[in-house]
C-alpha cells in the first residue's frame, strides 16, 4: 500500500485530473477495505475520504458512478526516466585556508 505522505495523480475518465497526498488509512467495517484520507492539492486544498481496496490504492482501476478512476504514483524529481535514482555528488572542497572572523577583523585593523 502507498505510504502516508505520498503524492499521487488521480486520473478520472483516463485523464490526469488532480494531485493528492495520502494523509491516512483506517480499516473500514468491510474486510479488506480501507478509508483512505487524501488531501487534494487544489486552491483551496480539499480533504476527502474514499473507501478503497488495497489494490485500488496501489493503482488498480475502479469506478465511481460508472466513471473510471485510477491513482498513479507521481515520480520524484530525483528519478531518471528509467526509474533509477541518481546519487547526489558531495560538494567539492576547496584547498583554501580557513580564517576565523576574529582573525579577519584583526587583519583588517592592521592593514589600516
């Protein structure tokens, strides 16, 4: 099942329609169904609760009032097109000398 805090694209009638953030899960009274609380990222943001099966939360298509709906993962900006995460390179260190601010102030006073 998707992680709480994950962003999904909600496709309605096979068209990307809205982004949502998964806020919480709660077991429904029906076995293997969950109350999925999502925050629609609109202006203003809107909170909704849908009752879905785990597969539907994970991308299995379903219908609401005979309209096809599907939740798709939104890939992060750190992923490449083949879904391989790239490692961030550490910043390069310079070989310069580190001088404290107190030393710098003393040097400035001595130059005057």
